C-alpha cells in the first residue's frame, strides 16, 4: 500500500478499534453484572403439604388429637366357649324300647321336665303288673306278720310260723319298693297306677332347661339304656376356656381381665376375667387350661358351646399419650406425622414412638406438641410417602 494512504488511514483505524474495544468491554461488564442484580425465586418448604377441602373430603381423611390410651401387657391364648358339666346332659332312656314319637329339632328350646320323646315296649306292662301284684300281697302279708308277732309275744304261736310270716312280708316289701323305684324312673306315678291305666308307652323328659344341641335317635329306632338319644345344653352359664403355654403360667393370676374376639373379627371385643387356673399340664401340647367368665351375662346369648375364640389375658396395664397407628408413617425406620398448620396446610414432622396396642401407638415425645395440636389421623401415610 502507498505510504501516503497508510498515513491517512492510521488515525481512522485506531479510532475505530477504540470504539469497538469500548463497546466490547461495556457489553462484557453488563453481562457480568446481570446475575448480581437479578431476584432469586422463593423455595417452598418440602415438608409442607397443601390440601384443598375437596381433596380432604374425597380422601376420607380425618383429624385427631393426642389422647391417653391404655396399653396392656398380654398373653395370647386360643380356645372356645364351653358350659359347666352340670349344664349339659346326654339323654337316654333307662329302659330299652322303640322310639315311638320324636318331633324336636336341634336348636329347639325345652324346659326341664318337658317330654323329649316317647318309647314303647310291652315289657313295661309286666313291670306295672308285678308292682300291682306285690302291692296287693303286701297288705295281707303285713297283717299276717303283725298278727304272728302279737301271738308270739303271748307264746300262742310257734317261732317258725312267726319267722315265715316275717320273711314273706319283708321279701314282698322289698319287691314292692324296687318296683316302685322302677316306675318312678319310667315316670309312672305308683300312687295312681291301677290295672285300668297300665301302658306300654313311656315319656322321656328333659333333665334340664336348655337347647337341643344334637339328636341321635329317630322314629322307630330301638334304644338300649346305654344309647344317647339327644343332648340338651343350658347356655346360661357359658364360660371361656383358653389354653396357654406352660411358660406363661407364672404370669396368670385369678381375676385378671380377658379380652375375647371371635375368629377373624378384630373389631368386636368381649370382656371377661380369669375364674379358674388348671394345675394339670397337657403333656402332649405342653399347655394349661384357663377358665374365665364373661363380664356381661347377656353376651352368653350370642354364642354357642364349641365356638372358637382368640383371647388375651391382661397381666399388666399402663396409660400413655398416643395417636391412632394410622396417623404415623414408618419411612426407613423413621416415624413421621402430619401436623395441621392451617385449614389447608399440613407439616411433615418426625416423632418418637413406643409400643402399639389396640390400634394406637405410644408417642414418646408427646410433650413436644401443644395439647390442642391436630394431626391427620387418617390418610397420612399416602401423603407422607408420595
């Protein structure tokens, strides 16, 4: 390039470079200052959970407060309902015969003395005949015995005649009394029996009031005296029979409370208490029988002998502040609850827990909360773990 032209352009190039450099520096400075002057967005507390009234309602959530609950130390036991031996009777006939009439069904209620069934046998007539004959001879033999006794006192008759009269009377009296007892067992009144009202059919009455629980006889069946025709059970004194393991025996005492549940029913609890402790060990099962009474006698009407039950014998009891177990969530062995902050906001809060019993969990740090603090006691787990 011509030196004259270079001389002319040099000032112009320097000026332009300076302008570009200034612009670049200004631009860089502007960019470097932008982060220092911008406002950072607010970060939301991750422990806060917001719910609308509609979400609360649709989730069927509930609020609750810390309450004092009873926590029991118990011994688990299984068993069934039973009745005392005197409240159950296996009914059979004292005399063999054919079942003539039987109309009852299992579940029917009968009163003591009510006819259960009737049986028939011609031999019954022979027993009644023998009784009436003995009764007729007895009056004559008694008169003869008393006459011989008076004559013997006056030395008018021989001792042989007196002894014969005495023997005949006593033998016939024994026969009369034996037949009288047999008639009583047949439920035939010996005082009203006569030749005109002898019968071959007798009734078998119920020995107690209760329910028919089983029937083994049927119409026309021949019953021996050893055959059980039916069973009658009085459930008024239904009691609890539980089995505990031998290692738990030292912990069980008379009068301790018993909580009873029916199998597969954890909602309804029936109350009882220890009434008897058997001291004999079942060597095969290594268990001991515990007998208990229901606290409410009316509860006995709800059950039947033989029903399977699950029981707890309460050996110790204490009261602690607690929350429903559904209000507490376990996350990696840490426990959390949702504390109500306001009408729409809940705060995830750690807690320290103890034992659980009957749907409640002991709260070891209950003092950290105001007594009026409300917790989400239903529906908390899903919200905490989400």
